[in-house]
C-alpha cells in the first residue's frame, strides 16, 4: 500500500501571514495534523526551517506529543537542527537543502559532495532511534551516494516531473528518470519515498514509478482544503493512491 505523508507547512504559512511572532493564531497546524490523521493519512511532515517562516519550534514539540502515525521532520543538515532533532526524536528526519531566499525547496541534496557530513548525521540519528531520508534528485550518482551514507530512505524530488507534466514527451522522460532511480535505490537496499509538486492531476501517472513507499504532499492538499475542507482533501488524494501496485 502506498502511504501518504501530509506536509502541514502551508497551514502554518497561513497562520504566520497574520499572527507571526505571537504565541497563538489560526489556523493551527496541530489541529490540521489531527484532522489529516483522522482522514487516513499515514504520517505528518513538517519542515522546521532555519528562518522559522512557517513551522516554529513550539509546533514540532506539540506535534511530537499528538502525532499517532509517523512524524517526519524535514530539516537542513546543520548543527542546530541536528541538536533539535536528537531532542525531539521524530520517527524519521528528511535532510533537505535549504536556501533562505527560496520560496520552497529547490532541488535535491548534493549527497556526492556532502557524503561525509550526511553520513555523520545519519549515524547520530540512527543511534537515537531515528530513521533518515535524503531528499535527492532522481540522479544515479546521488542515489548511489545516498546508499553509501547508510540512510534508510531516499525521497525522490518530483519537482521536474511536476513542471513538465503538461508536455507528454517530457513527462514520459521524467517518469523514466524517477523509475530508474527508484529501481536503483531498491537494488542498493534503500527504500523510496517521493514528493514535491505532486497534486491531484499529476499523481495518477506517478503510479508508473516502482517501489514507492510514501508520498509527501502538502501544498496541493492545503489548497484543495480551501474549497473542500481538509478532511475531504486528504480522502480525495488517498482515493487516487489506492490502486498503486509498486
């Protein structure tokens, strides 16, 4: 069964637009996580950015207390974030590149160039009972390097696939890149997640990619929830995922 991790960052984005710097505000991302779990989501994802532009520290601690499925903390590989993760003890961390001026995460980690540092963090996390995923482009060299770090998962960056979805030839090319990366990761003993730019239109075609364990989706769910409510938005997406055969 293909699992759904709901990224609740953009619920916090909406809150921060009005209540930034305050101890309370709406909408509450913790309540959003509760609704998503009740609707059938298999996990909750939150990205604690260094600039705290949406999710803030109190959110992740409250999430750790209430999430009953699987808490995935997205984070940059920095000493400060590593320290927080080791205290928080999410079920899994997803290490991502982070640039302060970007609107959202742009591209995957350079695991080849950061092999030693990422391997060291992976060792620390695993020693604390936390699984590790690396957010990477579907590039064979990055997949091989990710396996060298000993990480349990890679999360394949589907942004290029999403951007090229309207062009049939380009879409087919991007799907093959993702499929090849997924097969290679599986052969190397690494489990495969995917995410970025996925929505209700482009998700069904992603079924062509084998070996996927979990999709992490946020913006599209929160956007649809404006019209349908969050519970229904999650349920609608789960319907699109249920026929995946891997």
